[in-house]
C-alpha cells in the first residue's frame, strides 16, 4: 500500500510517521511543504489541516500523526 505524507521541514512527528510507515512496509510519497509543494496544495487536499504530518493511504485520508498511531496500532 502507498502512503502519502504531507510534511514540513524540521517536523519530528513527520520523521517519526515516515519511519513508522516504512517499518510496516508502506511505499512512501512525501509531499514536503516548501520543497515542490505548498500550503495551498495541502489545504486543497485537507481543508482543515492544522498540523503536520497529514497522512493518506492510497487516496483515503487517514488524518494527523495521532490518528496514524491509532490506525497502525489497531491494524
């Protein structure tokens, strides 16, 4: 399964989310704000985003870092 991580520079939760997903065998696509991606694109994907990271599995929105931890611990 592919995971898309909307992240920002110097974000510890973004780094941890990526490591958690890699450990579970996910293919990662990182969309880092300021590095080819911008806030407008993030808000288009997640209008109510207030933190990073924001996670998608394939095209399904999962949520923020805390939601990702819950989803990975349940599954």
